[in-house]
């Protein structure tokens, strides 16, 4: 409780440095000035010079100021652009580009997403042909081909005739995952490996003897008997 004082005074919330010639007072503390009546009191506004950068909001204080910075900036005067890349947000060796209150990741080939966190599924375009199954790899894929096909995408039909599987001058016809032998006359079997016995059908008449020959031929031999007359 303030007691009555015969000396007139002015109670202020800041200690004032009064400039008599101008009537301007500067505030920098607390107290009062007794025995005076001031015609005008003007405090200096430290925010008048717009000290807060990058659209920061200024709050005038006693002989000072305080800046409330917008998102993405810091410092006494909001002069520092916060480096959002400092936390290394980009995965899988992605390159971080700092922006104002943001960042972008430039991803390595094979990755995507805001932080390059997604491994791109290279199998999504179904690169494997002829029923091959696709295995997704990092920035690549592997095709497991069905029998009879080869190549990075199973695009090549394996030539099963390249090993010359047909014997006895048989002609090889390449098939999907196999081959077929067209045998020459007189041969049979998957590889034309069997000589057909043309004598099996008993082609020789009049007691002729059949002799099987290669290439589908036979020979009939008739045994000649000489009958001697005995006188």
C-alpha cells in the first residue's frame, strides 16, 4: 500500500531517461520519477527497424525485441534457414536438397518415394517372356526361364538341335523345350538310332532268304541246289 507523500510524483513501470530538450524518455528498467510532471513520454520501439527477417513477427521489449520466426527459420532475428537435410532424411543414398521449411530427395535409380524409401518393383512391367518368373532386385530383376528358353528376358528359344541328337542322317526339328527327329528311310526311334528290320515282314518268296540291309533295303537270296543224275 502506497502512503501519501506530500511530494508529487509519477509512478511508471519503467525507469525513464528523460531528455529535457525533446520531451522523449527512454525506458530501460523499473521505478518512478518524483517531483516532476512530464509533458510527454515516448518509448523507443525496437521493432520499428523491422529486425526480424524472413517474415518473422517482432515483439517490442524493454530495450530489446523478440522475434517469432516462421516455420523453417531460427535465430535471434530469424536470420538462419533451418537445414532440413541435416537429419539425412533421404534413404538409399538419395540426395537431399534443402528448401525453405522443406526438402526434396533426388533418389537413386531403382528407388522412389518422398524419402527414397520405396524399392521400385522392376517386375511390375512383366519383363519376362514365355512364362518366365520375375525376381525383383535392387535396380534390376532376374528372370527364371521355363525349360526351352534363355536370355535376360527368356526371349530366346533354346536350339535343342544344336547338339545333333538325330543319328543315321536323321533331320532334327527344333521344338519348344525339345526336338523331333525325322528319320531317314529304314531307321526309327527318338534319335533314329534303330535300324528297321525289313526282313521281319518275310518279304522273300519261294523260300528265299532275306538279308536286311541299311537304309531300308533288303536282299532276297535263293539257294540254288544242283541235282546230279546218277546213271
